[in-house]
């Protein structure tokens, strides 16, 4: 019984890692980000959008 529980725990950890990796890759592959959508709004200054991208590190590669 103990080996069954240990095996299930290890498999669940692997499953969580795989699900996290897939979610990360899907979000990275999606075009644009939140600040790209803000650029379409003429009321928001472009300087603000660029500053926010810089603050959150979205201007740097992964």
C-alpha cells in the first residue's frame, strides 16, 4: 500500500509539472500581451505603455 501511495504522489508531481509547463508554453506562444492591447486605445499615451512594459520586464526576452 505504501508503494502505491508513493507512486501516485510522484505521478501527481510529474503531472503538475507537465501541466505548468504546457500552460507556460501556450501563454508564451500566444501573440501579444496586455500592453499590446493597450496600444490600440488612443486615450492611453504610448509612453505609458512602454514604461509599463519596461517595469514588468516584458521588453526583455525570456
